[in-house]
């Protein structure tokens, strides 16, 4: 996997292959395609901002070998630096880290053809109406070679068949010519495609395998191409859930789903929804508009009513959230629980059948079963130094605007009076009242209204 390039045209400090496409780095896609195609061990050639690429690889493709190319002297030079690694195998596939749309099906067919035809080198080519910038595939005298745009003659530039930059070499054939590549060309670089002519000159079999769909080879060089490739990948993912899992989606062009997301059967997604990371949506769930889920688990028949944001959190079976609700840091609603309008829940567990319907903040809290939390309730979890826990039992009725000053615990079957500040334990079955007693001052309003005129008189 060639991934050492700078990507100057991205106009960014982030190395090109780590730019995000549907919230995964561009490099994730060709690595995943190679793995899904059943290719064996992988090595990545890294260079520009290579530390970042290497550390991402360590976390995400820990088996991938990392080969450093400190100075980018061309694709041929990159292949040469990896020679010690690939010489241990019979064949080596060369892919580009910035071409994320290649499919495992195309790679599989490509590898099959290479083996069946007994080629020493095969490379994928495709047709473009405007081939500007690509190496042209020149078929002549029964052979085939590639000439780069900057080195091509007038006639060669007219050729519309181009090199994808994806190759399979018999390693013995590549080893025989790799030291003969030269950099006396328009870019002063060692070109890997020059190996094709050299292998042919040694009597090797070189073949261009023409692929059907040019979109698989869209290389990413700038932000506009990144957006374009993201749309293609988005369509592939969303339409495949619609086709294979019966996803009901009235406006697929406004729904964005990352490549690691899993979706069950009979799921409905309304327009303008984003599902990212390792989100899982189980059978029969509903996801309303303007919802953004990251690493969320939505259990069967759960109802995400719209404008909901969940990070690393779980909504249980038949539970519901929103509209306008936010959950984060491993918050969980258990079966048939509910969080409603303008509620934030952090690192908390809401028990089966319990409800937090309106305008609440629940943090570092455990709530039992069948408890109702009144509007405006807040768990005051932060004392300015650390976060403290609140525990609320089962079958409780928490009055509106209760403040739980954590650490604090209330038992089962507890009620709290509306507006209470609860600072100490409320035992099972008790009513907790923590507010000033009301006093009424008779006739006060009328006296206040009269006051100014009385003063003048
Ligand atoms: C290359 C091919 C061209 C083909 C095109 C398809 C060469 C000389 N030309 O051109 O025939 O049509 O791809 O997109 O190979 N890289 C390294 N180290 C280097 C140079 C490049 O790792 O020293 C990596 C880049 O990060 C990139 C890939 O190799 O992922 C291709 O390099 P790039 O410079 O983009 O080659 P192109 O000019 O696009
Ligand atoms: Mg390129």
C-alpha cells in the first residue's frame, strides 16, 4: 500500500491518507478492500507525516508492516524500499492509499485473472473521457506499456485508457528489474510503471486488465475529490442496506452512514441523519431526522425521535429518546425507558420503564426501574474538583426541579417534593423535602400598587 505522498493539494496539515471520508481515514478503505478480497499480509509505505500514519495503522491494522520512505522519490523507489518485505512472497499486489473506492470484487477478479493467465505483471486500467494527469496505456506490437502524462508524446496523450496505479507482480519478475528503473524522466522520479516495459523486455508476460467502472479508481488529490468520493461511498453503503437489509429510507441522498455501521431488518431512517463509527441499529428501530449517532447501540424497536445526538451510548429495546436529547460517555437507557425533550444524560444508567421526560441533566447516576424524574431535575455531580455519584431507586417519583447534590442516594419508592435540594440520603418509602416553607403575606399586591401615589399625596 503506497501511502507516503504529501498530498499538497489537500491544503492541510493532516497527511492525505488520514483525511476522513465518512469519518474513517481514506487509508482505511483500500486496506479493508484488500482484506475483504482475501489478500494476505499487508505492508504500508509511509513517509510524509509518517508517524501519524504509523500510529493509526498500529491501532487499526496492527498486523500491517510499516516501511519508511523518508524521501518520496517516486512509486518505483517506494516499491524498491519494500523489496525485503515482498521478496518473501510469490506475488505482490501494489495499491494506492489514496484510492479508496476500489472494491474487493474487482480486486478478486483482478488477482484471479493474473494467476489464470500466468502473468508476470498485471495492472488495472480503465477508460476516461478526459485522461489528463494519468499515465496512458500504450498497447502496441502485441505488448503494453505505460507512459506518464508529462513524458507522453502528442499521439500518446490522445489515448483514453489509463493506468490505475494498481498492479500485481510476480515477485521474481519485479526483483529482476527493480534496480534498472531510472529517474531520467520529466519528474526526475523512479516510476513503478516503467517496470512493465522492463519485464516485457526480459520476455515476461505483462497485461492490462481493463476494469468496467472508472469510479472505482477516483484518486483523492484535493478536498473536492474527497467530497466526491465520499458521496460515491455514501451511496454504495446506504443503497446496499436498502437492497440487502430492507432499510426504509425515503431520501437516501441525505443519509450518511459510515463503513463500520451495522443495521438490522425493518429499520426506518428519516431524512438528514448521520450514523458514524461502530454504531449498531437493531431490527425494527426508527431513527428520526437530524439525528447524529456515534458508536451508539440502538436496540430492537427503539424509537429515536429526531434531533438526537448519542456518543458511545445505548438505547435499549423499545426505549425512546428525543426529540432534542443528548447522551454521552456510556450512558444507557434500559428496556422501555424514555428520555425526552432537552435532556442530557452522561455516564448513567436509566432502568427499565423509567422516564426522564423533560429538561434534565443526569450525570454519573444510576436510576432503578419504573421511576419518573420530574421536569427540570438535575444531578449536581461536580463539586468543582471531582465528579460524584447519584443513586435513585426503583418506583420513585421525583418532583420537578429536584436538585440531587452528589454524592447522594435515595432508596426505592421514594418521592421528593418539587423544588427540593436533596443533600442527604432519603430512605425507602419516604418523602424527601428540602425547600423553604412557603409563607403568604395577605394583601401585599394591592399595597404595592398603591404605594407610589400614596407617597406623593
Ligand atoms: C501514478 C502512476 C500513473 C497512474 C496514476 C493513477 C506513477 C509514476 N504513475 O501517478 O501511471 O495513472 O498513479 O492514479 O506511478 N507514493 C509513494 N511514494 C512516492 C511516490 C508516490 O508512496 O515516492 C504514493 C502516493 O502517496 C500515492 C501513490 O504512490 O498513494 C501514487 O503516487 P502519485 O504521486 O499520486 O502518482 P501519480 O502521479 O498519480
Ligand atoms: Mg496520484
